[in-house]
C-alpha cells in the first residue's frame, strides 16, 4: 500500500548578487556537483540538479552526502550555500513546513551522521552506482514517457534498494532528515532524487508568484447592473426564503419568518397524546394486576 505524500515546501532560487541572508536550519538546498556519483545521478534522472543538502545553521552551512565516487571515502561532509554560489552553482532553497518543535531534530539527524565519521568502501560505491542504474534510472525513464506507464506502475509498487547500511545518496539524506520533521514520502527515501524534489516543490513556488490582476473600479461598476439583473432572474425562477427585517437583532436576525402559528398547537396535541397513552398504559397494568390476584385466590 502506498502512503500519500505529506509535507510541504516552497523552492526559491538564490543568486550570487543577492544581499546577505540568514538561512533557516532544517531547510534544504538543491544544486549541482561535479562529483562522479552526482553526475551519474543527474544522468539517470535526466535533470540538471543532481545534488542536495540539509542547512544546519543561519550562516548557510550544510551537511551533504559525499557526491564523489573515489576521490573521498567520507560518507558525509560539510559545505555551505555561499561556496555553491561562489562556484557558480544554481542554488534552490527549499523552505519546508515542519511540525512544531521538530526543526532541530532534522538538523540533529544530519549532524549525527556527520559526527559518526562513516566511510564508504569501494564496494559501497559500486552498490550505490548499481542502485542508480538499475532502480532509479528506470523509474525516472518510465515517468517521463506516457507509453511506459505499465512499467512505471510495476516499478512504483516494487522498490529495489541496493546499497550498504547508512550509505545514502544526497537526496535520500534530505528525505530521511525531513522525516524527523513530519514528512512522509510516497516511496522509499532511497528513490527520492534531487530532480524529484524539484518537481514536487517547484510547482508550489510557481503558484506562489503567480500575479493577481486587480479589476479596475470602472469595470466593477459596469458589472453591478448585470449582477443585479442576474439576481432578479434567479428570484423569478425560484422562491426566496423570507428573512426577518433588519430591526430584529441578535441570533434571530437571519432566522426564517414563521409561516403560521400552528407550532404551539402542535406541541399541545403532542402532550395530550402522551398523556392519553400513559393513562391507557396504567389502566392495562392495573387490569393485569387484578387478574393475577383473582387467579391467586382461586388457586
């Protein structure tokens, strides 16, 4: 059973010309990297963005999964958004909405992995490469072409993960950290990629910046007669429930006017019916008691 996606974020792009910024720990950044694993992931997903990281302090320090293939054996390392910008990398900040009081837990998880000083062996890198080629790439390919819908459904329901324990790719680190803040993914976090994060949350950013064109006052005045006419036509076609006049105050100001005065009479009739039934019941019980007494005497 697939679990629906839970967790919201808005992506905004930063540039090197922006003023000095204060970042929010717990948010994430999408960017590019020249590392071998990052390049392979970008090729497999067909997206320009091939790297992701978790922001851990207001200065923009990030914890990232090592994007290299053989140059560095560290599983996780630190970098900063400023370094990405200075290198001319595109930087998209994911401003996430987390459960109250869990933002520090997201940061603590990333920092815990960093402090563990885990390393990745050559076999671990090979397993990650095989996972990218045999699991991530087919999913991404099937999602881009409508003719491969059947293949996509099969891959979505059968997740294959090939990697060593705690050997995460860049976006998987972000996904697992955000789980500490209430995010629930509709797939295994091992199949969350930078391209997938961009596809999910870039749409929200586009909707947020969609301009709203105000209607000119002159046009609104021209539409008023039409609106009144439409209301008049609706009134002629159907009955309108009458309301009390404006002089009535309080909770009954919008109460419907009574159509007649039969309601109190109906209440009296109901009381009389209840009284008659109660009296009849008592009479029946009394007669049964008398019959029981007579039968007892004769016996």
